[in-house]
C-alpha cells in the first residue's frame, strides 16, 4: 500500500508532568472524564483486550482492541467509530500514543492512520484530538479544563 492509499493525522504536545502521571490520565476512567467531555474508556488495559469509548450517557462512541500496551511509553489501538454510520463503514484505524520524557515535560505523540485515501474518520479525529489534548494538557498542568463542551464530531 502506498502513502496515497492511507490517511494520517499526527499530533505532538509537550505536557509539564511525568510519564507516569500522563499515562494514568490516559488510562484512568475518572481522570479521563475530567478532560474528555465526560467520556471514558472501558477496558482491561492489556494487550489483546477489547475497549470501548463511552459517552457520558453510556452510549458507545468508539471500539477497538489494544494491540500494544507498554506502560508508560506506548499504546497502540485498533480503533473504529460506532455512532456515525458513514465513519463506522470505513472500518478500523490504527492509533499510536507514545510518551517520551523531555526535560521537565513529556512529549506526547498521537498518530491516527487508516488504510484509506481521504478518510472521513481521520478528518473527524483531526478535529477531536486537539480539543481533547488541549484539555488533557490543561488538566495535568493546572487542574483546569479549557474546553467544556464538544459537538461530538468525533
């Protein structure tokens, strides 16, 4: 498959925290609800486990499988949207989350890739990740949330 046959979204943020605290925020449902608009993951957090991202009302937003779980460095997820039929029809994407110490901060890299040119799902996550990660950064650095609502575009 050539690069023209896939869609990719990549985001890098530097968060003044420790890898352990960032990992905890990424995997703990209580913390996740604080910065992810009340949404959270339900999973066993181990390689091979199924996962669901749930809306505050309990409806399923996204699902997938944990392909790699290397605490507190790397998380690879098979990821599919479940609530928008046109996005679900595109199938599964791959999401890679990497944490790397960077001085007094952590470099957080997220890459979402789908083996489909001009993916509507990748366009959707490109609108959602910046909001979620801005809130995550604010949450870990100040305890405050900047963006308080979402249009559920993703």
